[in-house]
C-alpha cells in the first residue's frame, strides 16, 4: 500500500475534457477558440456534448442544443 503522503489525486472536468483533447490535436487554444463537440449532420436540435471555456465566457451553456447557440457566435464543430 502506498503511504498517504505519497498519493496524488487528479480532478478532470469531463465536460471540457473532450474539447480540450480536440483543441490540442488541432493545435488550438481552448480558451480562445469556439469549438463545439456535436454532430451537426443530425439536426439543429442535436445536443452539444461539450463546449470550450471560450464559448462558456460568451454565455453559451454546456449541453445546449445547436439552435440555442446565438447566431452571432461563430464556432467550429468536432464530431463526438
């Protein structure tokens, strides 16, 4: 058993984790880019599984529907 003082705990925000990975793979800054994890080919009512912190700063809610994103917010999508 590992002594208590040698243990390390990690907390991951899973709501942003997948968009974070997508941004790293694309070489993008998740605090600067508007990226939505969703499948836009389904419908405008498709749920956004995750959004970047940059979009959260604009007031977009995580787990919103595509049609709920304000029309003036430009964003890119990533397939789940």
